């Protein structure tokens, strides 16, 4: 068994919790190779596309980013 080959792409739905940490859409909250991610917020009826901005090598934490400017949600305070 290896990670090389010509087999089909594997699609996995994974769920987790994150926190909005900046007004520019950073969501702190994973890192396999990610084809696409969607974030969902309480009270918002649709998901928003997000991307990985930074992954910690020391802890199970990542910074994710998406356009949340028109959602009217508040970031967590530091």
C-alpha cells in the first residue's frame, strides 16, 4: 500500500468546530489535502467557501479564511 498510484480520489466529509477570529474572515479551527471546505455559522442558512491559510505544526489548530463580511456575525474576542 502506498500514497502513489492511479486510483480514484477519495471524498471525505469531516466536521469540526471553529471560531471567527478576525474581521477579514479568518476562522480558527485541520490538514489533509483539502479540495474544498465549507463553513456554517449559527443563524446563517447557507455555507460559505473557506480555504486553509495556516496550519500549526505544534497543535491541532488551523487558520481558515472565508468571505464573511456580509454575514453580520461577530468575531471572538482575544
